[in-house]
């Protein structure tokens, strides 16, 4: 369309590519400017706007040049850009968490008519910070099918979630779990089309021991509110613990060497 062509021209004139990934590696703030340093690992693009390698602004503001440690002609696949331009050219971003000491579990499920094939039940014995991701697999998800990840427990129903439905193939959420007499539940949501079916993966990361059970929601269960898990039954799921072999199980203990 003409709209798509105009957007493509906008990015090409600026030396950027649409649908391309860039890494934000540094942010510098001063009284005058907020500047961002990006990296293009592929080296396929070269930003030509303000604060680019050839920009005269570096000579006009030597103090900013010194603070950014800018080197002319470095040609190292990095470039600087104002925060204003970053908001103008980049539409979304993601944060990569480095958690070398966390334990990890991945579980595979499937959406059918917008309903998940499994819900994750979690028990903790000590205060635990949990990081969770929900990701669709392959290209079977349609563009108008959005995702959300909720945390709930029986006494309060839906307690927190990843925000509004997100139109993308992956989202993340963090939550702090305190030991209690109830179990917590992680509920993957999708406002999918009727008859639509596609697979998903839930990944959990935690440092402290966590016990995970996979349960199957009933057809008449309202997963959006008034969550009552009393009728849930166990279900097997394909899982992977700490990058080991994939197998099927209904229960996994993070802290144990053996999973049951």
C-alpha cells in the first residue's frame, strides 16, 4: 500500500530497516540532550540522522562528544541517536534478563478457540521472585490474536497480570510469590478467533525451589475473573527443565535434581 511504501521510504532515508532488530547498549543524559547508543550486529544499516557518525552536532557540542566517548570513523556497527528520534523510529522493545543462577522450566500447551489446554499451579515454601514468559510457536497465530498472562490464587481471584492483551508472539511478566496455604496459578490467555488452534510455550525462571503442577481448565470456567480452581484435574504436559531433554509429566520440582 502507499502507506507502507511511505513508511519504508522514511526508514530507508534515515539509513534504517523496518522489521530489523537493534540493541540498546547505552544511554547518556545531560542538561541538553538524552542520547541512546544502538548496535546493529549485522552491520546492515547506517543511521544518517542527528548524532550519526557524520553529524556536525559532535563538533558543535564537544562536551557531549566527550561524555559519550564518541570516536569518529569507528565503523564498529554502533550509532548514537537522540531519545526523540528513538521514539519516532522504534515502535517496540524488549528487555533481556541475564539470570545465570535461575532454574528454568519450559512447558508446551495449545490454544483452542482461545482457551489454553493447561494452567500452571505453583507452590513455594519461601519468598520467591518468579519471571514468566508466554510465547506462541511457529507462525500459526493470526495477527489479530493477542496474548496475556495472569497470576491468580483462590482467595483473591485474578491478582496480577502482564497488562492488556499484547498483539505479539511473546510477552513477559514478573511477580513476587509469598508462601501461603494456597497455590498460585499462572493462566495464559488469548483473545483468539473461534476455531483457531495454535501451540504455545510458557517458561518460568526462579532461584528458589518451586513445585509446578499442570492442570486442565474446565470448559465452563471463567478464566478472566472469579477464578475457582476447585474442579481442576491434573494433565500431562511436555516439559524441559534447565535445558535438559524434553519429556511428559504432570508435576515438576524446580529445586530437586529429579523431576516427578
